[in-house]
C-alpha cells in the first residue's frame, strides 16, 4: 500500500510538473479583445463586427492582457485584409494586467473580410478577432 501511494504521488508530480513550469514561464493571456471605433480613457467605446466604410476610416484593436508576473513583455497585433498582412504593431505589456491597442486607417477600396491576430514574441497565437468592412 505504501508503494502504491508513493507511485501515485510520483505520477501526479510528473503530470503536473510540466504545466507548472509552463505557467511560471510568464505566459500571456488575452482576457478581452475588441475592434472599436474609438478608445476613451484606455477603453473601447464600442465593439464592431461589421462596419460601413463610408462612416469610419480609423479602427482600433483593443486587447487586455494578463500575465503570470509583472516582467515587461511585448505582444504583436497583425492586421489582415483577406488573408494578406497589411500591418504589424509591436506593443508593450508592462504588468500582470495591461490594456493596449493598435490603430489602423483603412483606405478606400479595402472592403472585405479583416482579422487581427494577437501574437506573443515567439509567434504563438494568443487570440484572433474578425470583422467585415463594407
């Protein structure tokens, strides 16, 4: 019985150890994301999924990030129009809870499907948001 208890404890430690090491590695999580027409006091004023190209030219991708520690890091917003990269914005993350955003001015003739991917500096996809520009 004693060996079985020790074996189960050892097995639990082996299964949990890789996850705890990963969590201590400063993992970033996107806890909020929005495409918005304006940022006021660091927050989005609305969240759009479909927007008319005749009313707005500038859009913002707002993200709220949480981290496992307060080390300074960066994230990247990659703006896509119909699967083609049109902008890459490197943004700082300073703290365990951080809000940031990037801005994209959409030129006429760029109607269609858009998305913004949020990546860490190693290129890992943290979150994606899609919208349509009509």
